[in-house]
């Protein structure tokens, strides 16, 4: 499928853990590489998983390994741990308009964009049937990073916008 998405990147394979060896001057008997596979909503199959993408990645790497003499003698072993499925909410959904309007009402004009990682709202969207948006204070480029931060003004405005969003969504305001 087309890997382009209007709001998120095409995806990535991120090595997150590399482990092997017993000491500094020995050859390791094995090496374990753990990766996070990040993929856009368009890669989710009819079965609600990325099983097709897993097969494509496995096949691509195994085909490359077959041409390496050492890897032919020492085949790779695969283990797919879990599939954290991305979520997508239609930009025309009323919750999106309500969130944007709440931000604008407190002087913080928002924009429809994507988030190149997973967030808890995906569970509500995918499994609970509740469209959920990522809405918060601070600069987006530090979101969920080591140096994540938000100014006091951002936090105050976010609290006001969240209250307004909630009241409007529930029909109280």
C-alpha cells in the first residue's frame, strides 16, 4: 500500500535494545536486537493488525541474510512480541472541531496533525469505539522525550481548554 499519510511519517524501524556478550574481551555467543516498528494507520490490515507488515519485514531481512555466508550458517530467529496498532480519527469528526475550537477560545489555535508514536487514546479509538485526539500543552517536538517540558502559561491554558472542551463535548457549555 501507499506509505504516505497526510499527518504522520511513513514509519520507522527503531533499534531500542541491543544485548549480547559476557565480557569485554570475548566473542558473544549470541546477540539480541529489539526493535520498535512504527507504522502509519494505512498499514493496518483487514484483520486489525499489521501481520502483513510483519511478514514483509521478516521476508526482506531473511532474503538479505540468505546471501551472507555467515548468516546462512547461523540463521536469524524471530519473535514478534506485540502489535501496538495506530489509531486515526477523521479530521472532520466533531471531537476534532470541538478540540480546535476550545484551544482557539483560550488563545491557543491548534492544528490537525499526526503523532509519530503511540498514545493511550489509540486504545479508546481502536477498541472502545471512542474517537480520541491527542491534545496537550508544550512544544510538540519535545512530546514524550527526555527533555519534555511545558511552560506554566501553557499548562494554565491547557487546563482551561480541556475544561471547555469537556463542557462543550458534554453539552454543558
